[in-house]
C-alpha cells in the first residue's frame, strides 16, 4: 500500500511541475503589441519580403511547440513563389500578437518555407505598432 501512495504522490508532483512549465500568457504592455498585417501604403512605401500576399484568415491553430498556424485564403499574390488557394502562416505564439482572428483580411509579408510535412508555409514579418507609428512619421 505504501508504494501505491508514493507512486501517486510522485505522479501528482510530476504533473504539477509540467503544468508550471507552461509559458506565461501576458503581454508586457502596449508598447510590445505587434501584428503580421500591413496596409497597402506600407507595401508601397517599402515594406518588402520574399512573398507579399493579400489574405483572409480562415482558421487558427495553436500547436504543441508554441507556434500559431494560420490557414489563410489567398485573395491575391502580390509577389512570391506561392501556389494554391490557401497558405499556412506560421509564427511563434505570443500574447502580444494582435489582429489574428478568423475573417480578418490584410497584407502579409514574409519568407516561404516548407514545413516537415512538405507543405508551403509563410513565416511572416511582424511589426510592433510602436515601430509602425515611428516608421510612418514624416522625416525631419
């Protein structure tokens, strides 16, 4: 009976440790909030990457390896080696990401890679809103 109690206590301890190892889910503040979506004026003013796509988010999944994978319908390919009607957009999960919701439409910019399953994925450029505001400020 004693070994069953010790085993149960050990399992509870391991479970508690695994639960505590989960990443915290709080953005540090408004200055850290960011987005993967750009506006046409950003693209026209020089934001560039291997691929520039006009997309609408169709689905969002959180993966076991702390990534967010977005499935987006391709409305238009501005630039890049993308094929098909949909594209996967993969980014590191962050509580500071804003604008990721089913139905949202916008321009994404990034690099095209192949995931372990061989599917095309876009690794997007993200930008903090604070940096965007500074970039858009007229020069001296």
